[in-house]
């Protein structure tokens, strides 16, 4: 799948197209590996460097292991570099999330980048559930998600983005966003997606064929042996969303479930996304309720 929305950039607006000022930039690297011990998922490796920190809250017995990724820089701006590597060993069950919404600030030079690499072994079940990224006017962000999973493994992954803080009267007219997903199951590419929005984002989102006035968007993918069997249950949740201004669609194919959501109200989209995630995997990490 390939989805591209592009608008011409206003000349001179985007500093990432030039060398820009030489400023100190944030970076961070994290590695997280899970294994099983006596039938329980445990941490085999946890490495954290610079601006990325990983915390493991206590969970109830029988619940999936939980890890929370924290960006101590307080957000992302042009030139920042973050990378996270997650390895779920055989038969492990874990969820990795973020402490809060990620703020993406105006760029004074360069593009902020966050790369996530996930490997899921035989019989493992991993949920990648970061909270939304909030784009500010003039921001620039690239996100890349690369997944290698065994044929019988399970993955639930979501990425969402909010275009400005509406509660503060903010909106995003010009910014840069590049979102890339690659998911391979059993060595075969089963899901590929690219989204690029550049320049007049506000103008593009106002168009019916692009965003129909949306200020928030989310993509969700479930890759699992029973993924297609979950489609009808998800669609039942989607039916009343139109009255709340949320436009959504769900499809299933080849052991995958794919879901898209668009909404002019970011809170309405988040509420809908929470309900869907709870349907697909049960209670969410506590940080999602903060």
C-alpha cells in the first residue's frame, strides 16, 4: 500500500532544505529484548542511551509485560535522532508504549527522525502502542517502522498524529511528515505503506479526498492468524463514529487487519482508538489514561 499527499512548500519556509544553523540536537538509542522464564515474560536486555529511557511498570499476574519509552528531551525537533530496537523472544507477550504524546516542534534546520525496529519470534505476541505525535507549525518529522516476525507471531501496531493543539487555538498550515511502515512475516513482505505530507498540510487536509477537514489521523494494523476474523467486530464499533465526526474504515486480508481513522476532533479520534484497541487486546497501559 502506498498513500502520498504532497503540497508544494512555501519557498524559504522549511529550514531543513538548507544547511540551517548548527545547533545542539537531541539523540537517543534504546534496545529492549524479551524472553520467557518459567512461562513468564521477562526482560533479557534493556539498553538506554542519551535521550531515550525505558521503564517497566508493575503489572498484574497474567497480564502482558509492559515497557514505557520516555523521551527525556521533551519532544522532537529538526535534526534530532532517535532509534529503538525491540526483540520479542519465542512465546513472549509484551506491550511497548510511550509515556505521553510526542510533541514535534518547529524545525530551525533538518528533520527529526524516530526509527523503530521490531523482531518477533515464534509464538510471540507484541503490541507497539505509542501515543500520538503532535505536530507544531513548521515541524519536520520522519518515522520509520520495520518489523520482522515469525509466521505464527502476533503484532498489533498503531501510529497516530495530531496536526496542532486545537485546545490552544493552534493549527498546522505548513509542516513535513514522512511515515513509512514495512512488515515482513515469515520472510515475506506483507504490509508496506508510505505517507508523505509536505508544505501546505492544512490546505491538503481540508480537501475532501485527503482529509475532509481532519486534524488527527491514525493507522492500526493487526497481523495475526485470527486477524481477519476480528474485522466484523471492529466494524461494529465503527458504525456510530460518523455521528461524532470520526471517519473510519477497516479491512482484512492475508492474515491482516488494517484500520484508518480521520477526525476534526483529536479527542474523538483518541476515544475511538482506545475503544478499538481494548477490543483487540484488552485493557491498555495505564499511561494511556493520563
